[in-house]
C-alpha cells in the first residue's frame, strides 16, 4: 500500500489552518464584534447554522450534538439562534452579499417546518441573502416527512445532503442507525419532486463489522438513486472524546489495510460510474459545480469539507459554530447552556478563536492547494505572500523525506501526489503545518 507507514498517524482533516485545537480564548466577543464591523459593504459571505440536536445517537458520530426526546430544548435553542442572528446583524456597518447558507448538525430538519421557514426568512431580513444563494441542509432520511420537505422547498433550499453511511444491516445495527434503502429512495424522490434537485450522499468506510463487499453493495444501492455528489469519510474512532463511541468494540473495526481497500473500492466504483474524484473524499458528476471548480483550479475547503464557496467571510451561528473573517477564526461557545446564557445576556456568544498571521495565511494557502489539487507550486504561492520563504525550511525538509519515501514527487518547489497516494494527502499537507502536535490524539487516522 502506497504510504502504508503513515496510515495510522493521527492528522487533522485540514478544513482550516490553524486547526480548531489551536484556537484560544484571547479572541473574545469584543474582538469578534470589531471584525464584524470592519466588513465592507458588499463583502461576499457564507453562513453556517448549527442545530445540535438529534432524536437518537448514532454511535459513530463525532459531531457536537445531543439527544432531544422532547421539543422544549429545541424551541428554546431556536429562540437563542434567532437572537444571535439579530446580534450579529446589529454589528455590521454595511450589508453583506450572502451567497451560501449551510444548515448542519445534529439534525437541522428536527425543527418544525414553519420554524425552519421562519428562520430562513429571518436570515433574508437581516443579512442580505442573494436571490441565487446556495442554501444547503443536512438531512437524516429516517426523520424527514412530507411537511418538512415542502418547508425546505418553500424556504429556498436547493441542495440536500443525506446521511447514509452504510446500507449493510449488520453495520447499521453496530452503529445504532437503522435506515432502509427504500426509505432513503423515497426521501430522494420527494426532495426532487419538491424542486430540490441537487442531492448529495454522505458515506463512511472503516465502520464496525464493515466489509469490502458491503461497501461495494452500498455504492450500488446509492447509484440507483443518482445523487449529484458523494462524500466518503473514514470513520474516526475517538472514544476518549466521544463517550458514545465506547459502544463500538475496537475489535469490530477494520484495520488500516482493510480501511484503505474499502476506500479505494468505493472510489473505483464511483469513477467507473462516471463521477469525478475530487480531492481526498468527494465525488461529483462532471456537470456538477464542484467538478467544474476542480477543473478550473477554483476548488476550496472549509469546515463543511470541499466546496465551491469563494466568499470572503464565513459567519458561524449557533452553539460550537465556527466562522472565518479576514482577520481570523471565531468559534461560538460549544456547550449549549453556556451559548444560551451569553446570547440571553445580549452579547455575542464567542468562546474562542484565532488571529491569523502573515505566515499562517501562507501556510493555509499551501495546505488548501495540496488538499484540493493534490499539487502545489510553493514558489508561486510564496510570491503572493509577504513572508520570507525561509520560514518554510522545515516544511521543505519534510517534503524531501516524503519524496525519498516515494509518496510525492518534489523538485524543490512543485509538489505532486500520484494517484495511488491520494488517500495520504493529509500527510503531505501536514508538512506545511507549523502547529502540528504529532502525538495529538484529538486528530483522526490518516486513512
């Protein structure tokens, strides 16, 4: 296996740089307010809204979410979320140009249909949402009824991301997520009938009791529903941070070689079916905007993974939500109660963040290009940043080591990953990471 010595390393997913473990409390509500006020009129912006509730817990889950068996906590949270939207809007000195909105969770569709429609209307009222903005929502197909489907369409949702993970009944029992193929197909048909044409599927490899054959069968079942995109993630087993993952026996998990084979088998099926392989873990139809962005060198990466989003600012709303403004990153309070207290007191619920330096911006672009393009011209990127190239001396040494190991080709400036090393792109990106703690257990396996 190409890159096998690196397969078990714990590495960031590089949806940001520096990564969230390096955020600090020095970035507070006052600093964030100043950053918001500095945004010029017409700044292109994206919104991420976090809804941290589910009706049941999937044991593989690594998200910030909690189980809500009754509606009271959800109603209370929605009120705080609406208040935060008003607070953020109140700090802006000029209207933005919102081009992307993403609802994540948890399960965003746990909201009542009328409440979801009202929430999007509030965003349009306060934050200058562009008429052609992409509005995407993450969906649990087990819990989407006709009423919510109609509400999504009414609110202007035009992209739906459905959690599938695996259709293998044995795997589903092992992860506490029972979801039928027909049930999922019915949801897909309903979304399309309502006018929500863009549909994405999320799958996972490396799950307990998962086999190569069950991965292949899941792909075949998904292909019959003709999704526009796939995201295929490796399961991150971190029971020291996510206690519910302790219900998954380590002995039931595939090893490194098996994980690699599962990921590659699924990828090969999708490529054979006509999908374009995008970066580490995404696949898109050739006509999809993501595939076009890849071919044109315009692919980007943010906290939702690979994206066509080129906006200048990302504003996070809700508990634990992360935003990125030109000056740096901001994360809201993670604990729902603390988030609610801060908003109820009339303040922005900022918990921590990070102020970017010129060197951070250089390294961030190098990492993003490697993650998106599987290649980067270091000299060309350095020419765009006011940073002495000598700060990369250690990174260049690591790249030389990776070149000698056969993982990349490297001529001193240009880095290129061969196709058979694609799954190790995070290892290559980590060469540019000046903050990386190689022993950090908070990160996930390289493959």
